[in-house]
């Protein structure tokens, strides 16, 4: 009888996964949703879960405003995120505030195929000790080809020209990029933009330029909104991430085109929250998902340049469309004639103040 009872217990334990199998781990990965999360799902998450059936990756599209959310989690001693996708300025700020872990890049990350250490392979793109860059992307403009007639926009000044391009615009509901574009459109040379934004006079000048189109702007908060507004014909021109525009133009075949003038280059990548619930599993995932091949694989799904030098030669054709992806990258010479490099340190130092002033301006 005791032997039968013992066997019954073992059988029950096996049936609920307590014997002979590892307990499955859910990793909550926070990103931006839409076409971008889909590119991560195709390049990273699905292959990793297929090779590691004890890991389940749960996508959370809460990356917008992630710094404030991480602060709140830390204050409540209730961190529920395992991995967070952030732009570089937010990562720098989070690192400075101690919200995320520092990374020993050459220990935690895989070397390049030829043995080059990760720190050398990523090079100058390692702008924070807490940040693992995935992509170089740009924020730029898309416009409806059928709504602009024979006079399409060709310069950032056209975004602010309601006579040449009448109709609604869409812009992101934050200071970043809008203040830079306003100054560029107002004639400030690119190499003076951030010096100008460091003064009250320069900020006032930027807001004065934005005033000229304020009543024609629909403000967006998620990158998927401008492509949808363009597709629906609610706006004639709007800003968003170049990969989102690639998706709506090449995959959905909407009557939309890119305007690359003064696209703003930026970095996006991973940070690991302090007290993340599954730290060991996340670090294993990161080592795999940030290697040379995986970063090149993401470019099969979306037109962002991989952050590793060793990944660039491996960028090929789109996973389903079969088109060469190189000409669609923001770094392609034909697209990068006028570009502004996002000033990570300026925004890390000034983001809260300028966003507060931006919100006050919006409410006027």
C-alpha cells in the first residue's frame, strides 16, 4: 500500500511538472508595439522560445514613458518587468538614476564571429554602461502622395508651410525632435541647434515656430499612430519612426512616401531593470539576442540599421517581400544627405524641463 501511494505521488508530481522538467519562466519584455515589436518577435523572441521551450516571452507595449514607470515600480518595491526597450537618452537617464543595471559588455555579450569583443563591435554606440543598443533608426516624415499633388514636400521647412502643403500634420506629443525641427525650419544651422536649445531665447524661438502650425497638428504618443493617420487620410504629412513608414509603404502598399530631410538619427536598445524578477534568464536571452546574426536578422523585418559593425554586411533581403533592405535604411547615402544626430547627453540633462515646458505650451 505504501509503495502504491508513493507511486501515485510521483505520478501526480510529474503530471503537474514538478519532477523531470524545469518550471517554465515567463519573461516580460517591454517594447513599442506595432511593426517594431513584430520585428523583435520574428528575429529574436520566436527563435529563442523555439530553442528554449522552458522560456515564454510576453510582450508588453508600455515602452512609452518607461522611465517614470520604472521609478514607480522601484519606489513600490514591485518590479514586474524583466527587460525594457528604451531610446538612448532614456537609458542614460535610467542608468544615472540607478533604475537599471550596468552591463559588463565583454562578459555578458557574445563576441563578433571573428572574435572581436562586443565592446569593440558596438564601438561608439555604447553611450551608457547600462544600455545595449540594437538599432540605429531615424524619426522622419511620411506624406500622402495623392494629397500633395505635383508639389511634394522636400524639406523640413515644408512641414511648417501651410500654403505649400495644406492639411493636418501629425507630430509626437513631446518636446524631443519637434524643437529641433522647428529651429531647423526657422533657419538655424544644424550645428547650432543644441546650443540654441540650451537658451531660453532658443526654446522660445522653437515654440514660436511650432505656433505657426499648432492648430493643424494631431499629436501622437505611439509610433503606430502616424502610419494609421496617413493611411486613413486624416493627415497629409506626419512624423514617426522610419521603420513604421517602411511597413505601411512597402508591406501595406499605401499611397505614402518618405521625406528624409533632417531625419533625426537615434539609438534604441535594451536595459535590464534593477530587481528584475528573472535576471539570470534575461541575461542568457540577451547574450543570444544581441549577437551578430540576430541583430542582422531584425533588418529582415524592419528597415533599421543593426548596431553591431559585424552585423551590417549580413543585412540582406526582407523576410517576406524579398526586396533588398539596404536602400531602405536611414543610413543609406541617398537617404542621409541632411541628418541630425540626436544629442543624447543634452536630452538626458534637459528632458524633464523641456517636456514640462512643452506640456505648458500645448495647454495654452
